[in-house]
C-alpha cells in the first residue's frame, strides 16, 4: 500500500477546517517517491471532524497534480478520508464503484494509503477527488464574474443540499425549508445575480419537480444511497445544473 508522509510547517497541529497550514508532502508508491513542496493542509468534514479521533483532511497543492496517477484528475485540491466510522474502511470506495456501475456521471476516484503526519502513523486513509467543478470531476461550465445575464447566467452551478449550510458563507434556505450551499461559483466570486438565479431555480424545481428535476439521476442517487446504507444520502446531496438546461 502506498504511504503519504506530511510534515506541517514547524510541525504545527492541524486544528482548523477553514485555515490552511503550509506543509511538505511525500508520496511513496513503489519506486515512485514524488515530493510536493509548498503544499497546504486543513481539516475537513462535519461530524467526522468534531467527533472523531482520526481526522479527515483536505490537501491543496501549489500546482495541479495527478495525485492518483495518469487517467485521473489533474487538480490542486484532494481529500484524505479517514473512514473512521467504518470498521471495514472500504464502504466509500465500494459505493463509488457502485455509482459508476449504475451510470452516475461523477463518482470520485480513490486510492488507499497509510498516512504519517509529523512523524506519527495515523492509520489507513483514502485519497479521493474533491467534489468540485473540473473536467475530470464535475464536468460542467465554470462560471465567471461576468456571467450575470442571458444564457451565461443559466449555468453551470454546483450546489449541495446541506444540513450544515449555515456554517457556509454562500447558502440559502429554499421556500420549502431545505438548506442549500452554493459550491460553484466560489463564495468569494459569486455575483448577486448568480446567487439569486440559482435560488429562484431551486425553488422552481421544488415546486415543479417532475419538470425541473432530472429523474434519472435522482433515482440512481436514491438507489445507490439505499443499497449502500449511506446515512448521509439525504443529509448531504450534491446537485448540478448545466448551462441552457433547465433540469437540476
């Protein structure tokens, strides 16, 4: 199994989900031992961050990297999942494979590694794609601050029905009371017109779901969640909307 060695600047303890710390990361995978300088790391997750001794992390590189090898995403942001609540540690990976088998368009890639943090062995972790707009991740149109009218305003958008939405900067409650976080455009770049558009369209989808909800992808998501026994299936739901396409 590959090993990941991470050393934070001055060996500081990682205590925040919001603030990155500088770090050096080395991936030992057979004869390959790439070293990544000027990397950054922070905590991630919700209950898994606050209630688990084995913490999950998010890693960001200075440049785009194919952290999982050729054929996978070339990106800056990656996740290190702890799988602390799963004694088998393979449910996430199996569910990703199940989603791919059922034809879901975006299922994170994954690789298991042993993690050493500041010289201490932290256990087996799972490197996975960060859920984000990206050619090899959620492949939709990426909005710019100039996309505030006409066809450009219609997408793409990445949102999450998120029980922890109140902890985010870019969120709203739908007319039916569902908490929604806008993941893309980024909270620091989203324009008022874009935020209002997706809020209005989400409310429209709730009111006329048979017309504005993509029933095929919804049913695939529902079946994968039920078959895998995923407790977050209705607690954290990612949804996306393409440009010039009314369905979510």
